[in-house]
């Protein structure tokens, strides 16, 4: 277990701070397994049907892509952050199909941050996330606030 | 654009209920959201949530699962009634997702969809965008999640009008 002081705190998350995500291969069997359970539509399940769909090939459910983003964020920084959860997500844009066989990578970048008047030990950090495929094409964009503990709640901070 | 009441603004459809077992919460979280309050019932007690709870993406994915099942039922009923069925396409994204309350292991969550409206999708003829609000409630009728979804839909009638 990491000592609490060593975790990434609010003070460490200056605007512009960026974490690299991935790479994560998009496995065909996992695309089908996720879709079978949560998003059973032909374009996520069947290669022939998918080829004739608007997506043009066997594509991961957008929810699967969100779940993969979550895993990449957890591995990159969330598990070593003094995080208090996320109240939500401002938006997710599924910009291009994520096809079986793609390799995803990307980034999470701090946009802005502010302290909470109601909870002096917590700050809100607004993050922007982007995933690209192996051709560098943007497949997903998202922004969301995360709650992060402040290392020195009484300290002076911009 | 369509006189099908299913697409009328304000139309609310209860999609069904889902029981979140500890096993399912842990299985999803180990794969996609390995944080201790989603994967370890003991460690979760000392977390801000106080007990094991589902990944927010798990809670959201179950909305889609129940939504797809309901669309399947709607398709079957519409075909049976001899009416033309709409074709659903991909989604451009979601907005304003709020995780309002933790979904704890053992809880049963009831999901719904409320139509906000149908608009033209300018860049693809014959396709429209269906805007809906997704929401779900726990046994105490507390809202646990909500978000605005959008999906491409080819409504019946477009082909004959084209």
C-alpha cells in the first residue's frame, strides 16, 4: 500500500498536467463478449452485419470503449491518486468507430481545478480525456470532474 | 416526423430492474475499474462509500443492456402489429452523466428512459437523432444515475418519402 502522502494530491494536479493512457489492444473476443452482455446489436456482435452498418466493421460498444478508458485511467493514475470519486461526466463523444484489432492510447489532461468551500479537504479537478487509434485518429473525447484530497488543506494554493 | 407515440417527447418507458450481485460488481471492476471500493468488500468498508459498490460504468452499461432488451420487445410488438419498424444506428455520445448515489452490492436498480425529442441529422439523409434521458433508481426511490443519450434512428416512412 502506498503511503497516503505519496499519492497524487490536488496540489500535484496543476492545469496542463498530463497522464499517458494505454496502449490497449481491442480484442475481438472481448468486443463480442461485452456487447453480448450489455449492447447486443449486430454491429457489435457479427462481422458481416457490422461491415454493412454505419460503423463499417465489427466495432466495440461505446460503453465498452468507456470501460476501456476507465481501465487505462485506473492503471495510469487513478490507483495512485488520493481520489474521492467522480460525480459524473460532462460529455463523452464517440468520434469514430473503435474496431476489433485497433490499439487504443491517449491522455488525460488537467484543465482547471478549484477548492470546495463546503469541504476544505477536497478539491475538484476538471480533466479532459482523449483516445486515439493506431492511426492517430481520435475515437473518443470526454471531460469530467474528479474529487481529489488536498495534501495540506490549510496551505496556500492558487 | 413520426406519429409513433414511442418517439413523442416526454414518453417515459420503464426498462426493467437489475440486481447487482457482489460477484458481478467485482467481475466488472476487476476488468475495467480496479479500485478497492469496487473489487474488495473488506477494503470498501474503509472507503468513502463504506461498502462495496458498482463501478459507475457498470451502472451505466446495465442501462444499455435493459434499453436494448426493451427495443427488441418494441420491435417485435411493432412487427406483430404490422407497422414498419425504425432502424437504430450508432450513438454520437452522451452528456451530463451524473453518478448521484452509490449502487451497493445486493441492491436492485430500476431503469427508465424518457424521450426528449427527435431532430434531423443533417449530415446523413434519412437518419434522425433521438435524444433521451436515462435514469435509474434504487429501492428507496433515490436516483442513482442519470445521463442524456443520443442515438441515430432511421424512422419508418423515410424510405417511402425519399
